């Protein structure tokens, strides 16, 4: 198992716009967490201008599929997203 970081860049009025999609977004995030794929997730802020989600899974297809299906992405609240492998050295299941 490897770690991957899914990073989001968001629109300027993200906080105002996310309300109508938040329940669906949190639903898919909770499901990914229950499956053991999503380890940590949350907005980056002050001001909130992005988000970071940490996955532990076999390959990058899991976080990539998450992003493609996320209502924040599908509805244009996320302006850019990337998935990168993360080499965990300390903590978690360091490899």
C-alpha cells in the first residue's frame, strides 16, 4: 500500500458555493474512509483556497476516481486537482 495526496485548488467563493454539494461530497468521502482508502481530508485555509486529501491505496487510480466523481470537481468549484505519491517516512504506515 502506498500513500497519495489529492490536492484541490478552488474558486474564490468556494465556501459560499460548496453548501449545495457538501452532503454529497462528504458522503463519498465517508465511504472512501470506511473502505480504508481515505486517511485524512480537509480544507486549507485562512482564507480557504484549497483542500488536501490523503489516500492509502494500491495505486493512484483510487484518488483520481474520487476527484472525477467529486461534486465539487464536477460542478466547477475545484479549478485544478492533482494526485501525487507521498513517501511517508515517519508516522502512519511508514515504508
